[in-house]
């Protein structure tokens, strides 16, 4: 065992330039990091630059002074949250999950959901989560919660909105659990059913709350997390991690209300005594700024993250390895409102490292999980992908 603790932080949707197969996803020219830099050339992310982020992008500042950095290419056939995180932990997804972007969900599926829940569903189309609230939330409120908003996106998701004070969280969660059960059928199998609670009482003033809950599929096979857990190592999930893996392989889960809080929780958990993996997802980059095409908000969030990263670096010890990465892109300047097919960064740092450098690109996100298993002297199951780069860090 080289490091007692590994802390892996996922900046959800922080792509660093179009993937080699971006054309297949209609994402040519997508570049989350690059276009944020175009918008704000003086982006204040000194700590990320020191870890080598700028060296991975032609527009970034090549100021690496510690750690090791490389660019990772996604092997799986998708660009969503689940696929990206699952691939980090070794799963190669070769068949995409069902999407219903063009025409919404089939009538028979909606009718079955209405019969089982007692609600009427409105919307049923691909939409921006904030725009559909302005369009339909008043209708839901005026129905006393009888009507609920149903929508999807280019991702494999079924999202259901409910007003926290009208519908109530318990009822919204009950409905989403039923929606999850009936979308396990092969013809309807979406990656996630998402409960989207909100508050507000007039158009322009509706706000989604932090009580979102994802009802994901269980991973399609054993993951690196399962290997860690079965070897009596800690697997602590912060933010959406538990939801993304449907609890599989997780020993402790901590809910976050924001990416800022998620980083503070990460710092506090890192200070505690554990042996294993601390795995954090910071969702605001994606949910609040990427999908809403808010480049200013994304830039602000990156600067806030960098300040908190400085705090984290200040309390690290030599028995801890930090990994910073992302699960896909979501260029806040790009067309539409959906994820973008991009490469992502892999930044590795420990106080014990005596050198620093830029490593060759990797062919999958599985590099993360393979390196974690390598650190704990555990064998990687034969059906998982990824090659460790731990030996390249000195």
C-alpha cells in the first residue's frame, strides 16, 4: 500500500476539449475549459494550474509545479454521468442507455405511471429543467399537486418535478420510485429517474432545491468500489456518488447541498482516520451552470473550487493521494443544453511526490480505478478496463 487514503474529486462536466470521436456525438468544437478561458482569460485557478491543468490545454497557463497530469479519453459509448463514473471504476459501457429525446416517453409508459401513482403528468418532452418550470409549474401548483411535470433530455433520464410545499418530498420520492421500477423493462430502461423538487410561487421565481434524488440503475457488473469494500476498505461517497452507483460498493454516504459544501465536507472527511477511498462528486458545475449555458456561473464556481482546493492541499499529509478529474463535458457556450463529448483531466498529487510531470493520454477513464486498486495491492477483475499509472508518479 503506497497511500493510506485516496481522495478522488470529480468536477462534474469539466471537459478539456472535444474528444476524438466528438463528431459521432454532434459535439465538434466543444471545449468546456477552453471556452470558459475565452470568456474569462484571467480565470483565477492558480492551484489547478500548479497541478498541471493548464499544461493539458493549449489555452491554459503551463504552470505545473507539482503532481502529475494527463488527459483521459472516454472508451464508453456515451457522455452521461453514470457512464463516466462507472468507467472510472472499470466498467466499459458498449450499449447506450435508452433515450427519449425526440418524442418524449411513449403514451403507454406515461399511462402506466399515471395509473400506478394517481397523478397526471404534463410536459413529457425534452427540455431545460429551469425553462420547463417557468412553463408548467403554475399548472402543477394550481392542480394542488395532482399534476406533476415530466421531462427528459439528450441523456438517458426521466425527470419528475414536484413542488416541495404542494406535492411534498415524500410523495415526489414515492412517485419516482415507482417510475424507476417500471423503467427497468428493457424497452424503457433509462439510466436514471431523477426527483426534481423545487420551490417558488410565480414565473421567473421557481428554484430547484438541493433535495434532488437520483434513482439509478445498479452498475452492470462489479466495480472497483466493490473490490475495495470486499477487502474491508472504506469507500466514502460525497454528493451524488451513492446515487450514481445505487449504493453498490459504498460504505458511507454524505449528502451535499452544493459543490461548495461538498468540498468542505471532503476536507473534513479527509482529516479523519480511514483507509480507502473518499469519492466526491461536485454537481453544481453541471446542473447549475453547464446545462443552463451559464459561462459566468461556471467560471465563478471554478474559482471558488480553486480556493477550496488550496485549503485541501494545505491539510493533506504524505499518506494521501489526491485525484481531480471529470466525468464528461458540458460546454456552457455550446449549442443546446446537453452534455458534450470531451476529454477530461486527471490530476494526481501527494506531498510524498518528489517529481512532477505530464503523462501520456489514457484510452479510458478506467485509469482512475486501476490506479486505486494498484495502490492497495488489489487485483483488477478481468472484465474491468483501465491501466494503472501509479508507477509513473514519483
